[in-house]
């Protein structure tokens, strides 16, 4: 029944004749997962850097049929991993398409009294069947502000006034979890969930039933439950009740990219910008490396609260800002190609401030802006040292002993850089080995990279005035 173009049964009689078999959701996920694993299919598209760490543990947990907790800092693809698990569901599953039933009932194993009564009083060819697509079988909720009624349920006062008994199943309004019967429910930021709701959750995890206002509703809920949490809060005493922790089958620990190349792969994958069009963008690889290295430096900085983490979105926002700055220059100056430069990094304050949690103990009253300046400087030095050792650009610093002074800026035309280099000795050409080209915009970017790199190694001096930067001895 996976082909949407096939005619699917519309009655219970036709469904029975089709040979369709009911199975619990975790068996469904396990079966589809194992089939895809055996076929060598891509299991988690878009997930980078977890191949030897997170993925093996997640695979085993899925085969084991465990409810899962993804534990990691912000921006470590926890939510993305949870959403990816939808692909292991059947494309469509049938359900009893009858009125006044709050869940997508398994046609062979209904759990509500309404559905059971309907089957008793109707023949199989009178029972309508609908089909539930896997994209609709996943729902997620953010824990802060979530109430018991939102995810578990509540007694419906309007039904009580209509004469329905308080202890009756029909008097209840069901929350997200009962309504996701035969689906996947994900709760983000578990430690921020109210303790009363946590109590309701561990009963569902253990018994798969619902208790609302002291009235037990013996539903045989079939649901796959996922959680996410930050280690700093999850491991803090009292944030998550022990009974709930005990009932979560597997804890999957995520992490940031192990190296810069992995971070760049994620950055380029998630950028989502069209680099073509009227003002196409060409990004020298060293500029991409610097953006990712800024994030890597932040994750190691004593001035940044490491318990809070530095999200991959930090790199992504800065990357987009850098590209936007280069594009603005191309538009204003009428240049046919936009190429990011070091001077474009001066606009990263807009995309960075507020994303770093300053460590008040280690910052020594440094402002977030000063911390960012330090991170950018360290990133330039780290990336430049790799190129300097490979290409010997350090000798260019000798040029400045002869009184050479070069001015740069984010709104300086690319042609101006070529003009400034006319009086520079031929050894300067060594610099362009970092990105060999005759394009003036790319060469301008290379000039700024070399100058900023030499400054980071204390080989030349730098002065800023009115938004422009000049380098000399």
C-alpha cells in the first residue's frame, strides 16, 4: 500500500480482503528501518558528522524498540534527527474513518468505546476506512508553557453540562499524545516540562494508558515517544523526575562537528541561499573556513558559557550576513561578481550578538562585542597559518618595511586593490596562490586575507578610521 497511485480500500471488508496486516508502530519502524539498512539506503539524509558516534547508537535503539531521549547542546541536530525518523513509517496506514472518534483507530484493534461500538453495530462493508500519511503521524511540542491538558487531556465541561458522566470516556478532551495514537510524539526541552505533566508522561511510557483528573482511561496507546534535552539541565537534580528518566529506553548523545570540514559541510548544506542571479556570489574557501572557525573558537572560548553551547545556527547566520555584505557591495558599485572579504566580517555583530552566552565568571567584564572581535581575530589567525605555512606568504611582510601602506574597506571597489598593488614588488604575487585568479574581486578578497593574516601574526600593524582599515609597519 506504499504507492499513492494505487487504489486503496475504502471499507473494512475491502481492507480485510487486501491482506493488510496490523502491527505496532515500533514494529513498523523496525521493519522499515532494517529493510533500508540492509539495502544500503541513506538512513538519515542531511545528518553530517554522526556516522561513527551518534548513528550506531540510534540504529540499535530503533531495532530495540525504545522510546528515545536526544541529549545535546543547542544546534546539534536533535530536532532534525527526531523529524527524520518519520521516514521509517509506512507511507500510509488505514484507520477507521468514523465520526466522534478522537484518534486514528487501528481498524483491527480499536481502543475507544465509540469505535468498538461502531464495529459491533455495522458490518465490515459498512465501516469506512481512511488513510493516514506518515507526514501527519509526527507532532512535536516545546516543553516550556506546556500544560497537562495540552499533551494528556482534560475533562470537557461542555460535555458534562450535556449530561455525560464525569467518569465516562466521552467526557474527556484528549491531548496531543492520545491523539497521536499510532504516531510519533516528540517533546523538546524535557527538563522545562512541568512536573505534573512529567508524572502523566511516565505513566504513559510504562502502562500506555491515560489518567485524567483521577479517572483512568484504559487505552492501549500505540505511540513512539521522543524527547530532547540539554545536558546542563537534564543532569541537574530535580529537573526531570527519576521515574521518567527510568522509563526512557535509550539516551542518544549528540555533539558538535568533530572538525572544521564537517562544520563547513553542514554550513554549505544548510545555507539555503541562491548564489546566482543578477549579482552572483563566489566565496573563496578561506572565507568559509573563517566563518566556521569563528564558531569553533567560540566553542572553546573561556569567555563563552560552554554549558549553553554555540549552535550551528551561529555559523549559518554569520555566513549569510557575510554573503549579504558582499552582495550589497556588488550592487552599490556595479561589480558583476560579489566576493566576500575580511572587511565584510565587520558586519557580523548584527548576526552574532545575542547568540553567545557570555560566561560572567570568565569574561572579566568583557562585552559581547569585544568577545566577538577576539573570536574573529583568532579565527583569521588559525586559518591563515595553514595557508602561510603552505605558501610562504610570510615574506610579503617585508614589503611593508619599505613604507608601503594599503587601505581596505567593505565598500572599496575591487579595482582599487589592483591600483594599490601597482607599486608593490612582484613577491606579492605569492599571495594569490591562496586563490589563484585574475578576477579583481577575488584578488581583492585575497589581499584582505593576506593583510589580516599578517596582522594576526604581528608582522604588520593596523589602524581603523571611518569604517576603513589601513595596514603598514
